[in-house]
């Protein structure tokens, strides 16, 4: 789940790790592409700069989370965060 500034929490799935060094977001290298259920089935994946320092370690503190924070709900062997 990821907390957006205007939309709040939304569940997403990491669909790929970005290796294109030309994809930049707010001056940083985009490292993941994520599909969100709130965007609808035909929306393109969102470009993200996901950092472990912005990841909550459990869903307990989600009520006080700031935007651009996320929580990993299910660990998958093919998803690296």
C-alpha cells in the first residue's frame, strides 16, 4: 500500500523493477513500476522512487503516516523493495 498526497492509501502491485537510467522523478532514479487498483485496470504503471527509509514496518502506524510512505503487505520472491 502507498499513501498518496491527495488520494490517501491505495493498494498496488510492483510489476517490474526499472533499469532505464533515464527515468527520473523529482531528481531521483525511478526504481519500480507499480500498478494500483485505484487507477483502474487500463492505467499504466506508476513510476516510483521507493526507498526502504519510507517504508513502514507494519500496518499499525498507518493512521499517522505521511504521504509518500508505504507498507509492504505481502513479500514476494520476485519483488525487491
